[in-house]
């Protein structure tokens, strides 16, 4: 196998990976719970940008419910971010490299 060709393929795969990661960081994902009473906004890199809580769900006598809704909304957003990550980065794998013993 031509080593220069292999290096070019590796460089191309690295550039594609970086581009996909930048695209993920710019993508907004929203998770929700309680029928939209709690919403979490994060990017594809899973950085939480915002949490929105409807005043209707705030009950000082039931803080645990609000905590559960926030957790559920975070998990929903994280699951969506993981799905997006897999769709963007999963197909890059080895970038089509034909490396003996690995393909």
C-alpha cells in the first residue's frame, strides 16, 4: 500500500471528523419533559445552553417532581444529541481507509 495515499486518506478523515464536530457544536437540540413544562436546550456537544421551566410546574411542596422533570428533560436532550452524534460521526469510522488487518 502506498504510504502517501494512506496519509492523505487519514488527513481527509481527520478533516471530515473536525468538520462534523464543529457542525455538532453549532446544532441546537431541545429536550423536554412533562408535556413541555420543562425544556432543556443544548448543542450537539452536549453543552447545556438554557433550561426553561413553566411557572405552572413550580410547587414549593413538591420540589422532587420538578427535579425529576429537569432530569428527564436533560436525558431527553442528551439522547437526541447522542443520536445526532452517531449520525454525523458514526459513518466516518475509519474514513474509508483500507488498512490491512483493520478492515
